C-alpha cells in the first residue's frame, strides 16, 4: 500500500468511534475473503461442467440403457441395414 493512502486512512480512522472502527475492520475482512475466493465459474464453464456430469452419468449407465440416458427422441427413426452397409 502506498504511504500517502495509508496515512489518509489512518487520519480518517482517528475521528471514528470504536463502533465504526469495528465496522471498518469487518469490511476489510470481507474484502480479504473476497480476494481469497476463486471467481465464480463463467457460463461456459458451468455448461461444460454440466455436460461432463451428464457424460459421467451416461458412462455409468449399463450398455443397454445408454440410449435412454441420452434422452434422445428416436420416434419415427427406422434402421435400414442395407443403407448402413453402404456407408
């Protein structure tokens, strides 16, 4: 902290009551705790975490139930073996 700023703070604190000085201390401790905490995840990070959690759940699902775990709407889909073999 630069010296002039610290001196200004000290001068202001001299004129405060004990109660207000205690409030200032609480506020300084609050600011310290904010600096120590990691920043909240960005929306992209949150969606990545959500996707990874869903993927973990799908991997844990037995093989026969994996399609239902994906929650895909396959109504109207027909499997054509000849078409698949052509690919």
